[in-house]
């Protein structure tokens, strides 16, 4: 059945919250208690939702009620809207400028994000920023759940669920190489080109197994006919800590080149010439949901990111 614009106009926030409660409780009676309504009233709300969206959202059985696949998708999209309204209510209560919630990867905090924030200082719309960082998939999921307004960082389309891709707006920012680095006093630092045997005999400081950088290095080792890297230290999602360890210990690491190029990266590290090791480049992009495109300050922040990326690439 087709969706009904007339029923859409009649929906309220509690209709959207209804799907959350159904998923949590699996019983219309329990949902009715949560909403202080009668069970027939809740059943009518379910019908209103289904007429509005033109789809069966709730499946009934002797065990209770569950969301259908379409219902779960509707809930996923509704969560973003519910989170936006909750944030708006808090901002109005506080009487403060709106908050732009940005998710990113730790490597972006070395130069890209600070440069973009600096460029938006004089923007006409006053905005506060709330930054959080983590792995790419975790940040994409946070965007999908409405916890953040945008994500800036590594884009791995192969791990983004297909239903999510249709709801995303993407802007490519730049690419950065993944390189092998060490301290200036490492035995391999003064060598010209390193050999496969050099890397196989070396010990490494690396991120955890689920890190894309770690997986990229492991794949490059296998493709070069090498055994797995020998790991002495594992550092979770912290390029700064990883680089500090390199300066203090005779270890190798694989890091994005943009981290090494950051002006405040600390005592310089050496990039090894290992052209036989085919490490995948990292695509850095900007992601937001369709419904977040017009959030206050987001367009200006995206424009600043693009400008900062051009400067990093030398194309002012």
C-alpha cells in the first residue's frame, strides 16, 4: 500500500517513540503502560503509523509484537529525528548556541579538524562543537543512530550497510598514504631501501586487529610473501601514543602520512622506503544523513573542511 500524506501530517513524536518501546518491550500492554494509554489506543497508534508509511511495521504473534524489517528501518531513521528534538530541547533550556556534534578518527585531530574549526571562528551563526573520536565503523553507526550530526574520517564503504548508504550524503576530502615509520635512531632509519627481510625481522607497534591500518599492513605482508608482523606493543586508536612509543623504542609502525606531516607531531619520525610493500591509501571524507544537511553550522563546517583539505594537498 502507498503511504498516506494525510496520516503523516497527523503523526506526533510519541508515534515515533512507540516503535522504540515496541522493540524494547515486545508487548502492546507494556507499551500502553509506558505511555499511560489504553491498549486499544496503542493499537490505533500502530495503525496510524502503518497507514502513514504505507507499510506493515509491526508483526503480532502469540508471543507478543515485534517490528518487521521495514519497522526496524523506520525506527532506525526515526531515532535520528528523536535525538535531534531532544538536543534542541536541551539547547533551548540552556539558552546557549546550538551544538554541532562531530564524530571523527583520532588521526583527524592532528590537523584537519583543528584547521577547520579555526576557519569557522568568524562564521555568522554561533555554534558550539562536541567532538568524539573512534573507529570508522563505530562513528558511522553513531551517525546512523542520531548520536552525531556528521562524521569526518576514513571512509570504508565495504563495511557500511546497504540500507545506510541510501541515507548518507558524502563529500570526498582527500587521500593520504599509509607509511612505515620509525625513530631517527632506529637501525633501519639510515638505510636506503629496506628489504622484505628487514621488515620481517623487525618488531612493531601496531593498533588492534580490527583496525583497518593493521589489516592493511597484514594484507601487504601476505601479498609480499612475508609472515605476520612481530608485534611488541599494541596501541588502540591513538596515533599520538603510537608515535610517542616509536620515539622511545626501536620499533616500526604503520601510520597515515597526514599524522607525520602535522606541525605539532613532535620529534620527527623517519618514513622507510619499502616500495615492495603495497599499502592501501586512506580515503578521508565527510558524511552526514540527508535529514542533517541543514543543521545550523554544518554547511560552514563542511566548507571549512574542504578548504583545509585543499591547503593540506597544496592546492590553495
